[in-house]
C-alpha cells in the first residue's frame, strides 16, 4: 500500500494519533506525494458531502435555488468536512512544504466546526514541531498574522501552542498578545518572557484585561504578576516604566484600568516615583481621571519640586473638568500662596481658570481662596475681576467687593405657567360583532372578541352564509395548524373555528403519543446463583419474576405453582431483551441444560431437570425512574384532556393566558360537538372589557329560550367583566330565568362580585444561589446584587370563589418565567377590567428583563388605567419602570393616569426610589420625564411623586451625594415653588444641616433651599 493510501485511510477513519505517527515517519518523496494529493482529496470529500446533502433534499417542495435550502446545504457540507478537519490539518501540517501554503491549509474555514469550539491542536502541533525550525518560524508568523480577533479559536490556540512547543520568538502582532491574555495565566508558561513586556504596547491588551481587580483579592493576571515580582522574574522598573509609557500613549479610562491597578500593585517607593516625576506631570492635564489621580498621588509623595513643576501641576489640575482634581489643584495653589505669597501673581491664571469651572463647589472654593489671599493677589486684580461675570450672582458680589468687576444678573427661577391636565375621552361602547375581517386583520383583543361574538351568533343562524364569508379569509390560512401540539395564540383557535365551518371534521385531532419504553434510562445488574436442594427458599417460584425490596428482584426457576392448564409464558418476559439474554447466559454457565434454557426463553413447557442439574435463583438490581414490574400508570385525566384539547399545562403559561385559552378551547369544542349556545355571554359592552349587567341577563334569557346552557368558561369570564359592586335589579331578573347558569350569575350580582384580592409585590434577590427578600435581609455584598439577580416577587391572594377557572386565574404568578409565559398580554386588562392591580401583578414577571422575551408596554398600562378597581404597588412599579426606561415616551401615560385619578403618586415615588437603588436604572431619565409631565399639567402629581421619592433616594449615612442627587433636589425645589408646597421632608432637612448655605456643597444648599420653601 502506498504512503498516500495509508494517509488517506487514516484520515477517513479519523485515527489522529496513528495519522500523526505515520506523517512524521514519511520520507521527503512521500511527503511530496501526500501534499500533492491532499487538495484533490478535499475536493472529492466536498463533492461527496454535497451529493449527500442533495440526496437528503429529495421530496422537498422548495426550488433548488431557494435561499434557505442553499444555506442548509452549505451548512451540511461544512459540518461534514469539519468532522475530518483535524485529520486533514495533521496531514497538511506534516507534508506541505511551502510555509504560506501550509498556513493557508491550516486555517481553512471548512476544516473547523462552524458553531462548536475548534478541537484541540495537540496532534497538529506534534507534527509541526518535527519540521525545520526556520519553516516553523515562518509558518508561526504567517498564522499569527491571520488572527483578526483575540477570541478566534480557529487560529489563536494553534499559534500559541506552536510557539510554546517550538520555542520560537513570537512575531510582533498585537492581536496575538491579546489572544494570549484571554487564555490561562500560568507561572510556567514559556510565553511569559517574550509576551508580558508587550502588553504595554499591544492595542487591545487593556481592553482584554479591564475586568482584572486587586480587591478583594488579585485576579488571575494581577495575581500572576505579583508572584513573578516576588520571585524576581520581572523587575519593578520594567513594570512601572511600562505602565507610565502606556498612560502617556493615552486611551479611555476603561482600557487603562488594568494598568492603573498594576501600578497600584507595584506601589512605587518615593525614589521610584521621583525618577518618573516629569512623566507624572505630563499626565495631569489630559489623562483619564483615574490616571490623573494616580499621577497626582505620586507627585505628592516624591517632593520637593521646583517652582516650575508646582506651577505646571496647579495649572493642569485646575483645568481638569473633574471637580475632585480641580479641588486638588486649588489645595496646592492655596498651600503654595500661603508658603510664598510672592508667587500669587504667577498662579493667578490657574485661580481664574477655577473661577470659570463648571462645578459650583470648585468655583466657591476658588472664591474663598481669592478672598483669603486678597492682599497677595492685589496686584493681579484685573484677571480676577474679569472672571466675576462668570460666577453666580451671590459669589460674584463677594468677589467684586474686593477685586471689582461686573456682577452677573440674579438667577431667575425657571418660568412656569400652570397648564391644565389634558382631558382624555371616556371609554366608549364596544363595537358590534363582525366576522368579515381577514385573518391578518384580527389584531388586538377587541377585534378578536368582535369576531368570536359574530361567529357564534351566525353559526346557529346562517351557517351557509358564514361559510361563504370565511372561505376567502381562512381556507388557505395556517396550513400547518393541525400539526401543532398546542395552540397558544388566539389566532390559532380562531383559524380552527373558521376551518371547522368551512370543512367540518377536517381537524384529525392530536395523535396518540409514541409508546414509551418503560426501561428507558434504567440500568440492571443480573446475578444468577445456584440454590442447594436442601436450602429453604422463601421466594415465590415462577418464570415471571417478582420484585424485592431495595429495587432487587429475585427470579427462581420452576413452575410448580403454575395453575393446571395454564399456558406457559416466556421466562422474564417483561424484562428488556438484553437483560433476559444475560440471565439465560448465566443460567447456562451454572450448568442448566440448553434445552431447558431454550424452553424458558420461548415460553414452552420446561423439561424436568437432569439428575444433578442445579436449581437457581435470579437477582436483578434495578436503577431507574419507574418500578421494575407492575402495570404502567394511567395518565392523569386532566393532563390527557389538555393534551387532546391542545392546551398547555397551567404552570407553563401565565394565569390570564390560561384562562383565555380555556374559553377559546370550549368554544371550539362546542362547535365540533354541535352544542354552541346562540350567543356568548362574556362579549364586552364597553371598550375597557366591562359588561353591562342588564345585557348579560338579556343573553341569559336568549340562551334559556333556545334551551341551551351557556359555556362554563364564557360564563366565568362574564362574571369577571361585570362592573364593581352589587346589582340587585339585574340579580332579580337573572334569578327568574331559572337556568343553572342564571342562578350562579344572580348570586354573583347580588353579593357584589369578586372581593378585592390582596395584590402587590415584594423585592427579592439571589445571592450565593439562595433567594432572599430585601425586607427580611439586606444583601451581604450590595455591589454584587446586579441586573440578573434582582427579582420581583408577585403577591396575589384571593378567597376561593367556587368557580374553578376564576380560582385558577387568581393563583399567585411565579416570579420566574419560562416556556410560554407572557403570551397575549394585551388581552389581560379586559379579562379582569374591575381588578386592575391583579392584572399589574401578573405583568410583574415580564417587567425588568425584557431582552428577547415578551415585555410590558405602555399600551397595556393604558388599558389598566381606563379600567376600574384599586391600584397599588404593582401598578406603581410599572409606571416607575416606564419613567426610568423612557422607552417609549412615558409622559402621555402619566398624564392619562393623572387625568383619570388613577395615579397613586405615593406608591410611584416609593417604587421609583427602590427601582433606582436596586437595579441598573438611573435617575436622570426619570427627572426628564417628570419635568416634561409637570409642564404639561401634572405639576401637582409630580410634586407628590418627588415628595415620596426623595426620602428613599437621597444618600444614607456614609454615602456621598452624587450629581444626580443634587439635580433631583434642585428640581424638587423648583416644583415645590410652582405648586406652593408646604410640609417638612426630614431627609431633606437633615442634609440641609450638613453645612451653612454659603459654605456647604451645592447639594446641601439645594436641600436648604427646598427646606426653606417647604417651611413657608
């Protein structure tokens, strides 16, 4: 057999180790022959895979050039070739002579899985390192140049493994360094020496390391570098110089974060800092804030400095936009003027820069320094006087009194003209029944309810005319409808109803499930042992076997207890065949005759044993999910009903959705069985979903006159759509109808309907794989409770009503969502139009994490607003979410709720504070929404929201106020002035007392302004 044939056969069977051994042993002539044949072999494999893909397409009804079919064909070919990718790469690595051609072969995309990770390169590397060193270096450089992104698992692991195995100096390529950094950090990595110094120059290295941290303990790369530093394998000077040079190159704060932490890890001594003082000075004017802070700290610890350096530092710092750094520059300026007043003149430009700073706190500090050293700055009064107009009026007056200058005009309050709340139209009458819409025009719950009402009325009155109406819209609609196991969309049920009228009996029903293997997932251990003739046997004899405790089953040969005349059965007939064969094998080994074993196996009469032939006992140890023997469990009738009715399990969908599906299912079932009533009870009479009690009784009377009993789910939906309160007149009319349904409705109308359930929410979180409630336990690590850990826990408790579907609807929703939760959410307000908070509670699981999931939208809450019933924290949190997300504009919704008196401002403010403190939402979008709403007429409601928001939002003990806190208090003070608010907010007063208004921070001054406004 030729070398090529051997290599081909090994590639075909994918014996990678044997293939690598054979390729390494090839002669030069054999290498050339294999390299020559490889491209043609790959083409042959590709053609074979393409033909197999085309063979698999036979019978499809798509054109040969269909885009989906072409994509599927390409994917099939790619997957087929990738199965042989490692073997083909091994063959090419050991035989292709040109470095460029070898690198191209090793990186061919079709030799790698498209979606799965690339296989390990160990055998490819074992072959590559046998090639000449110069060839390896050339291939490594070419491979490295092909890396376009660090996460490319097709090339990067191969290059890094080759560099480690060969000892080749890594080529200069930034992405190679980044790819190395994204791998494991090992002390014995041979690439540490050549690649670690390159992290300071490689573009993207800082981005790859941005998640490295020193606290609470160093992460992998920082920990490794600290070990190298302690062992003397890397020098402090090398690391410090690398960090400083990286800072000087510039970049954003996130990309420099790792180098700041590395510099902190090294912790330069004063002498080391002094050697780099000029570089630290160069970082002060424009480096990102964390880098500038680091540079300032090093400058402060390595003094003394000459006058020029001090001046440069002060000018750079006061120019910084960050208030913290600008304040640090003013501190240096103050210290220097105190020490040497004669230098005030040359430092005056830096003071003027601070006077024009955007931070109110920096400006005030600059004014205090100017006044404190007025004598020293006296000779340079003009630049300071020129800066006076840039200051607020109160500061400008203080400075102008000493240095002169024109004081800016007083800040006038934001002009505000109260506007009336917009008036929104009241909900109108529900549109009349209609079935003349196309399937695709049935958008929204109202259109579907109209269609259902018209459909049921015409089925009994004009079925032929209804069929003519439905054929154009539904005959060819949803051709795969009956192939679906469950119908989750209302559209599917409507299509099924239409098709049943068009072609009665066309629904074949849900097929029976495939037989279940009772032994699937089970494992068995068989033990056959001889039983001495004189040993008592407590076990029942017989070929069928019996189950013993602890999943252990004894089997004893013999049929002494068989009833006379009973037909024998195969021994162990209820066990899987492979288990039976193992039993028979062990029986034969024990010495039982082949004739007797064959009779047991086939269920024939078993001959008597030969003299000396042993009796035996069979024990079976069984591990599985079901019992070893016994009849299969009967399916749960409710589960089987739902399966045949194409309904999901209740836990797999949201409660309002399940309630809706029950109603649609019963209409379809009654249509097929010919038991539809002449009218649906629950069709609304108002666009909110409400149902007039008198109209409901009219429909009851119509059903009674036709001798038809209303459908149960439709009746229960009608009960929930009644207006709140008792309706005695309608109750009396219903009681006179005399039907069972009328009696239930009369009782409901008389007693005032459904009592308001307890509805609301609790805030929870996941920490350490455990669920907790905030009200019971604060997080141990607050900063670790982030986006995917906060949970909203719905609260819903209702007294049983005696109506099964209503009681199921009022079960507490899960705080988790999965499967098909969140369908048909636009219907939910119309299902419970008199209990708005219950609807909002059901929306909670879908509120926070909406990416790639059904979400809650303002239109849903508009429907809740227009409905009736109490509102609480669940609705308030949804409002808070829309205010914080501003997607889409929440202001019209807020105005609508305020106009209808449906805005619980206290709850909204409270939930807003929790939402901002406990999730990723920020305050500024909230303030923007509230400001806009206040200008459009909701100023009083906005103030009430702010009054409740501030106590939960403002910094607590140990927290520093942020700019957003100052903006919130400033806005609250403005709104308080607009509405003439009164009444102390203790949290605001406490912050106002942190310092005198003239000297405290802007936050404290704004708190004092609000406090004073509220005091009158």
